[in-house]
């Protein structure tokens, strides 16, 4: 496992001041910026597209981690990579030819990730674990911010960590949904090393304090070697 990374979710940022929000979370110690894309079909809401990601990437000093919660994502891959996505994650449930989609993301120059909804077993990602740099475990049902963390995600995280280590694979495990300093330790102890936080960061008066608190709590839960 790599060191614990914190990826504030821009879905919870103030979009009227998006550039300022990006700079503020980076100053607070954000490792990545999590960028949620919703199409109103795969999930109920509609959010933002490659134009907004391009604007974020122009001011960002850290990688932009784009999470495509969309049906049939293949026709969008090139646009989001061109816009500046460093990591591009697609859902196993949304891809007819997942292997081909992930290979195409890498061909375009981004790091591919695969995401799993809460009701999707981890085994659905098992055939492509050697193709990805990131496995995203959704710990809420995607589509809305501010939901409560689903405890059932912990077993999925542990199972994925075990198989990645058994196979000598270096993919990170990212967890998104309902995360805060209150549950960061359990998520990290289960095997996650990238924690996405939206409301926990952007609804706080001090972004840096939340980011530091989550990282320190999660790192301590990992025990010796937690910073490796």
C-alpha cells in the first residue's frame, strides 16, 4: 500500500469560487482533487463536463481524479483526458467492454480506474485488476453528496486489498462516500489508501485541519509502514 492520500471532492465546493476552492484545499494539503461527473442516466443528477475540468486543471497543482458516473463512457474518454484528467475512473456497471475501455484510457495518457457501486461485489472487478491503477469502492449509492457511510463497504475493501497483495498488484484502493475523520481509521485499516471527502472538507471552517486530521487518523490506523 502507498501512503494515505486525501482527495477532496469538488462536488461539495462552492462553484461560484471554484478556482479559489481548488487553491484552498491544495494549501490545506490535498493530494488529489476528486472530480465527479454525472449524466442524469447512470445516476439521477447531472453535474459537470470536460469544460469545467479543464478550468480546474488550469489552476490545479495536484492530479485531477475524474470519476465518470455515466452510461457508455467510451465516447467521453478522450475529451476528459484532453481536458486534464490525470486519473480517469469508469464504473464496471456502465461498461459493456470494460477491458477495452480501461486499455483505451491508458492509451490516451491517463491512469485508468474502475469503480464499484455498493451492491456490486468486488469480484466484478477481479478480471481487470492488472489493468488499473485505482479501484474505487463507493461507500454510498452514487448520485448525491452528503449521504451516510455504508458499513458494508469495509468487507469489500478488505477483500480487494487481500487479492491485490496476493497478486503483487500496485493499484490503490480509493473510497468515496460519507468519509470523515470519524471513520477514516476504519476505512484505512480495512485497506484503503485514497480517501475522498466532500462535505467533511468543504463544510468545515478550516479545510487544512480536516485534511490533516483524516490523514493522521488513517495513517495511525494502518500501523507500522503506514507511510510507505
